């Protein structure tokens, strides 16, 4: 079992509206403050979506580059950009995310129903994204929304080679309506499928909404890592809205310490992930 816990914070996402979730960090200043606070608590990676001046999701290249530079200047966090964006973003804009030169970027391994929408990830797009990250030295986090996505990842690595840095790291995104459920049984099944991937493959797990706590506990107990944040849940407990990303990171840190798997430092995280 891995001795420490990699904690990723996903502070914003593309789904929640600022008007409905006032605590959501949508400006660069808000994002930087959240990043500093969460790093101080034990987060090592920040998974970044950005918003425009009207707080709407955007993949604007200049804003992305400014955000990456500001996070690097203000923190030692590993900067991971979302290549998923919003479900309506075109493929060309999602590929252009890599031009901002993040340390990492997400690479979703297949199409999935996403609530009332469809999150489209064609095979050709996945191959293009994976190959571009190899060429640019950007480390992918392979996002797994359903068990079949792990088979797609096995196929991808077999045909097109290991990612930059040589280490394979996946994130199980669990509890999205249309994807795999956020249950212990599902996480155990996904964990078993990792044996078909390269030796040493690591995983984080993300529980959406009410599945947050069950997924955290199941991931820790199976040697996995944690992703938390207001992208994934805006409710801390029943009837209690999240006040800040710090709350969610602090809870994850507490669970990791109870499991005797304290948070990895940013230096340890870079070594683990091959950044």
C-alpha cells in the first residue's frame, strides 16, 4: 500500500453557477487564494477550470496561460489543466489547452452520459490528446468515468506508448449521473482492473455529490489517492453548503491521517507522478 496520500483539489469546475454557489472561486484572485490555502493544508495538485468575466466556463488561451503562470509564481502546486472544459467545448479548443504548458492535463478515456448532456470523447481525439502531451512533456491524468474506460486506456498505452514521465496515473470519477456509481463495490471492481495496466499504476478517486465520503474512504482503504473540491460537491453535509475548498481539503487530510497515510508534499507528488 502506498504510504502517503496524493491530495488533488478541484476548486471550480464548469458546472456550478457563481450566482447559485457564491463561495465558488471564479476570478484569478479567488483561485490563487484558494490554491494557497489548500496547499498549506496538504493539497499537492490543483485541477483547474477557469471562468470569464461573467463567471462562465471558458477555455480562452490567454486566460489559461495567465492562470498557469500565476499559480506557478504563487504556489508550488502541480498545475493540472482540464482538457474537458465544459461539455459544449469543441475539440480544437480542448486540445489548445496544452498550449498553456501546464505540468499535467486531464485525458478522459471515453464518452459518457453526463446528466442530461453527453461528454463526447472520440477515440481519435483521445489519441491526439495523449500524443500531444507526450510530445510536450505534459503528464496526463487519465479520467475514468466508467469501467470500460480502463479497457480503452489499456488499448491506448499498448498502441501509443507510456505517457510523458513514464508513470500512469488515473482518476476514477464516480457518481456522475450516467457514469459509474460512487460506491465501494464499484471502486473495488475498478481497482481490480488496474492489474491490466502497467505495473506501478496509481489512482485517485473522486466522489461526486453525496458519494464524496464513501469514495474517499474506499480509496484510502485500497491504497488510492483523493481528489476533492467544489467542482465535485458543493454540499459539505446534508443541508450544509460548502463554505470553501479549504473545508473539503481539510476533511480529506484528516481522513488520510486517520488512515496513517499523511498527505504527500508537492516534491513527493512530483516524484510519484513523474512530473
